[in-house]
C-alpha cells in the first residue's frame, strides 16, 4: 500500500478477508480471498474521467510495482516456535465460514509443523466473507449461502460487498461493476440474500477514504450510490448492521472523513449503524478507537452510531516508514468479538484474513503459510 489507507484496491483498500468469488459452473459457494492491504498515507489524487470496466480481481492489491512472487508451499524457513500459551478464545457469536484458503491449507497440511499454531490462532477464528466480483446472476444465492448457514448456527456473519466502480482508482485491484447504475442493481441483489437474521455489512472498503481520486461530479454520484446502498441493505433486513468506510487513524483527518461519511449517508439511521476503520491495516486498536470516536463526534447523527475495528494484523502496531506490503514484525491483533467493553466501539473484527498476502510474500490475496506463521509468532 503505497499510499492509501486501506490498501485495497488499487492500493487503497482492501481490507482483506474473505472474498466470495464466482467460481463458474453454477456454484454459489463463497470463498475467502484477501484484498490488498491498506495504505498508510493517502494516495495522490488521480482523477479518472470514467470508471474502470475491468473485471473484478480476486484479490485487490496495493501496488502493481510490488513484487508478487508466486506462493509455494515449502518447509518453514526457520524452526517452528512452540508456545505454551493457550489459544485465544473463539467468539461463539461471530460466524466462521467453513470455506476459506486457510482452512484448505490446514486440511491439506496436517503434518506441517506450522499447522497447529496456524490452525488454532487463525483458522479457528471467525473472519469476514468478501464478495468482490461483479456477478449479478449469482450474488443473491451466494450471499444467502453465507447468511443462512450463520443463521442456522445462531451466529452473526460479517459480509463485505466490494464492487463499486473504480474501487481501485486505477490501481492493481481493478474490478467492480461497470457503472453506478449496474452497481445499484447489484446491491439490490446482494441485499436480497441477507435473510432476516443478524448480519454485519462492511460497505465498500476505501470507497470514501480514497474518494478524492475521483472528479467532483463522480464523487457526488458515488456518495449518492453509497447512501442508497445503505438504505437498501437495511430495508431488506432490519437486522443488518451497516458500517461505512472511515479509513484509519493514519490517513485522513477526522473532520475530513466525517464530511465524506455524512455525504454518503453514514449519519442517517435509515442507512447506517456507524463506521469501520483499519481494514487491512496495522494501526493499534487504541489508536483506532480514539480516531473512530473523533470521527463519530464530528459526524453527528444518532447517538447509537458506533464503530468496528479491523484487528486482524495490528498486534504490534503499524510498521515504520509507511510499509504496507506484508511488512515484517507484524502480529495478530485482538480476536474477533462483539464485546469490546469500549464506548462506541461495537466490535473488533478480522476483516482482512491474516495470512493472505498483500503481494510481497505471496501473490496478492493468496494464503501464504510463512506469512501466516510470522503473524502468529510476531516474527
């Protein structure tokens, strides 16, 4: 992430996590895939006259210039560390989707010495399910597959619609709907799959923190489309909690981000339950909580608006000098939970699935066991 707060997309976003991609052949299963990581500083404004029509990338990544070695399963580069500490508790309220890259790896590598720690510290934890492809014909059934399974288990799924046009502002995570009319129709179909149970919706990472890359008229249209999206999602399922993009504490000033959020409908109870921060980034939870409260204070709106924080990789805080692509020395953050004990902080979530590469230790969005193991051990 060279410069944006979320790294994802073209560097700006992504919040990485599970990406529900259309696998063809009529399948409707959601598969986890990471998107690029968040950028630590705002990207330079690069206005584009029209939204990209490139098909969605399975894993948005921050920079096309970043080295992207293909991930290979290999013996650990160093002797696995052992830990007597018990694995962190797993939330019984949040849903863990049973189809993900880390689970695939765990099932296929039972004898790998890294497997026990990766399984207990990462694979067993609930994480978000991403829908990053523009496939109108299957999106309803694929969202429903996730929400219905979660409802049957009495759990709360976290889903990420990630298909807004020009989501990457010309970067490596190209994709999404061809235009906003198509996106609005896609959101209608997405909402139809939400069911009637509790669900958390992380609405379009980087869509607001990175919006200054668009021309003024395109910004206004995006604001309107996002406001509409929130209303549609909440009308389809009153049990849905919809959160809007607030970037992270190292990106835009709280007043700047609050202004954008307000224009996108995030201060209205009809479309929003609050904001999300730190998707695919590394800032400490305390920093993000303070930033989120500042944004909410400036934003205004109902007193019940809250924030969710991506804690998947922030255990050691942000790396030095703005590094964003699989930086060394990072560590898993607080496990996902809906009980934070913090005012106006509704949840700590793993939106970016730890172990899925930003594009340096493995191909963008692919599970990379060496990287996952380093996140577990703090290496």
